């Protein structure tokens, strides 16, 4: 059987930063090629980078949220591209604004199907939510690491709330250990 940790894939990294000043998004949108700004639909300006692929949501306050990146390195690279583009518009930005990873979403595969009803009973109601009529996955809130895992009958997992890639591996260990203890893994 493959180690489920070897199946971990980063699906999305969300990070935030700020440039410490308010922006006139209307004028930035006119000067920044490829920017999408429709304040009726969304209060921020959306700027997409292609290499690496991500979307930066730039707000009037100077806060920037980067989403869609597939690694923490890609987040940093994408935001540095955004900083450069803004500097090209004569917006002064300090050399190295602090970038904080807010959420890493990963997927993994336990390699076998799961009996979610048995898991819901075994793990106990205080740490899980399972309402199959509402959502096909079981929501498992772990304390250590502090993440939320979605378990599906197919054996696939989605882990969200991690701050670093190692959180996903730790979560997979906790989940497989708990399911093993409960006799719910083949």
C-alpha cells in the first residue's frame, strides 16, 4: 500500500501582505495591464500572474491577498511580481513587505474507501460534522495540527487551514493513526 503522505498535493496557497498605503484602485486598474476592477462585483482589483499562476486581490487599503498558488515559493514569487508592477506605476513599496501564509489547502488519498458513518461514530461528535444529505464529506476538526480535514467515502482527503506544508503530513498521520486505532482502515 502506498503511504498516503506520498499522495499529498498542494492545491492552493493563500497569503496576505500589505504595502502600507492606500491606493486609488481606479487609476491603478487603468495603468496596470491585465488588471480586472469592477467595484460593483468585488471591492478589490484582481491581477493575475501567469508564471507562477496566481491571482492577487489588491484592496484600496493597500492590503493584498494572493490566492491560487501551488506552493509557498510561488506565492512569494507572484507577490514580488505584483510589487514590481506597482513600483513600475511609481507606487513606492518597501524592499521586502512581510508576506504571511494564511492557508494551505492540500489533498491526499488514503488509498481505500472509507465508511464515513462508522468514522463519524468512532471519532465522536465533538470534533466532527457529518450530514451526508447536506455535504458528501465528513468534516474533521483536528487540534494538532490545527487544520480541518474533509474525508470522503472514496478515501480522498482535503486538508485546509494549514500554515505550512508539513501540517498536511502531520494531519494525514493523525487521521490514519486514529482510523487504525478504530479498526476502520484496511
